[in-house]
């Protein structure tokens, strides 16, 4: 199963080694799932961890990245009309996550972003080729 992670999952896993986000990473470490993301998400996660958490959390984040066999999906160039459409659906900062998940051909996008992904009714109308779930929903449904 291919699972795409938003930046907030990496942040939450660094903050709490016993939460749902950490368990998703543990599944990847065990080879039960394949994790994918984009460089932008890794950059945002690292920036937030450095800014808001301790050096211990930074260390945990780096250990997680080394151990989970993460695939980093390149983001293709986006034509201006497509970018304009996407800006009406999700904020500009979330476009790389959405495009990355689409191009990675994942089964699930796991995020904690309730406003822009999980609760975004406009986004759900597009019948994306993957589910959008929080860690609890993902773990409950598949594990």
C-alpha cells in the first residue's frame, strides 16, 4: 500500500513517539506500507520541528526519516490554468502536497489538516484517485 504523508504527520511523529502518526511511520519501518511525500513537506516539517520542538525531537525526526524507507516524489511543473484551479480548492502552501499525492499514484493521503484536506468538501467533489484520512482513520480502516 502506498501512503503519502503531509508535513504535519512528520511533525506529530517527532513530537510523540506513541501517537498515530508515529505508528504510521512504524508500519513503514516494518515494511508493511510504502511511504511517499514531497521535498516541500520534508522542508516544512523540519522547519516546524526546529522552531517549535526540542533538539531531542529533531533527532527523533531524523531517525524516523532514516528508518522508514521514504520515497520523495518529484513535483512536475504545473501549467498556470491548473495552478489557478488548484488555488480555488486548497491554499497555495498545500498545492505541492496535493500534486505530489496525485503524481505518486498513492492509495491514501494521511494528514492532520482538518481545514484544507480532511474537511474540504470542494476537494472531495473531485473524486481523487486516493482517500484522504487522518492517522486514526487510516489505522482503523487498514490495520
